[in-house]
């Protein structure tokens, strides 16, 4: 897509959405391109009318930012590590280019519930940037924020929710390689000269296995990986720096499909990653492939037998 950064005046943004509201109209790219097979991400905020040609917005509370510029990192699924790094951080880097050192205080709007490691990455990238004075503002789900001045970046991606049907990547999923490269290079610059321990060359991404995408024979799988000398890690409990350190040294990573594989972006060239998926028609092989392509990592999509007859992409 054609990327533009604009300064909008007297608009509202909405917590956990990409909506920009002006008067009685609003802009939301994904709602324009959705079809009947896509899941509405915030059905309690957006209410479709007249065969989805018109939407009404439900807001739950409101606040105003009158002094200084606001910079929006609000988005559906932004509290997920994958979406934060692939969708929001590329926007941040584009918006930072439009700001100067003469700016006053800048208000960085993020969704409430953002994991600590995501905020660590945000702080890392703001350090040494043109933004000298900033305040991170956590916005509640569905909260309307009036911004006298808003720095806005047009969407760099398409990531529609399709959890049960055959994916059509040309219309519903796109990650910009150039922007992912920029994120990778910027993070490497921030850690340049920092001494890291050698770390393990074999990583098994051990999730809790009690929610989505459960592995039914998990004990058998983990015994096998232990036998082969894999180091068991739970990335959800690690800082961003610790994740960067682990993945930048690893030679092979294996695990259940999930946000931890976002760290493919920080792996070294020639390494290997194996992602376990249920073999259903809705499996989207493009989710992690652009990250592997940027890092020149061999990504193996390992299809497993679904535990039920469901076509749900997050099934067991």
C-alpha cells in the first residue's frame, strides 16, 4: 500500500481499534475490505447495519488531549506480541520520521493491557529519537479519545480474521517486507555493541497448552525434544531483550503456532524454525513467512492431525 503520514486535527480515535472519527463519519480500512467469511474483531464496538454497508460505533468512555500532539498505536489485537511488532511498530517508525526535535510533549496512545515486553520495545525505539518529551497513555477498550492534533499513519498491512474458511492471502493478508526489514535493522542498531551470552542453539517454545491450539500428546512431544537437547522456554514471561538474545543465537526453533514465532525476525541467516499447525483448510502459511523471508530463515510448516473435525484454525 501507499504509505502516508498525516497530521489530522480535531478527530477522535477509539481504543483497541484503528478507527479515526471526524464528525459523524469514520475511517477504518479493514471494515471496508472485509467479506462475509471474515470475523468482526470488535462486534461490541462496531455494529453493522444494512448488510454491513453502514456501521454504528459504541463508545464506553471518553477523554481529551488538547495540548501537544497525539500519536496513535491503537489497533485491534495490538496487545498480541505478533500484531504489535508486525503492525504497530512499523507504523511507529514511519510516524517518528515526521516529527522534529522542536516538538513539545508527544502523547503515545497505546491500548490498555499491552504486555510489558511490548512497552520495552516501544521505549527502546523512542530512546534517541526526535521525540524528546513523551508520555505513554493507556487507552481503555472502546474509549474515545479526542485529539486536537493527531499524527496518523495509513495502514501498512492487511490482516483480516479468517478462522474457519480457506484463506485468500491476496485479499486478506499482507505484511510489508520493507517495513519488517526496517524494524529488524532498527532493533539491531539499538543492541549494537551489547554483549550477550552465547545462549542455547536449540529452542522449544513451551506454551501453557491449556488454551488455543493444545497439543494432546504434549508429554510425548516434550520427552522427544528433551532427548534431543532442546532448551524449553516460555517467551511470554521474558523481556523483549531476553527474547532478542535467545532468538538471535538460536540455530533451530520449534513450537506450536503462536506469537512467539514473531521472533523469527531476529533470528540469524541460515537458521531453521518448525511451526506446528493443525491440518485444516483455514491454516494461513503467510502469517510467519514474511518474517522468515526477511531473516533468511528456513521455515517449516509442520502439519499435525486435528483433534476434532472442526475447521477452526486455532483448534487442537
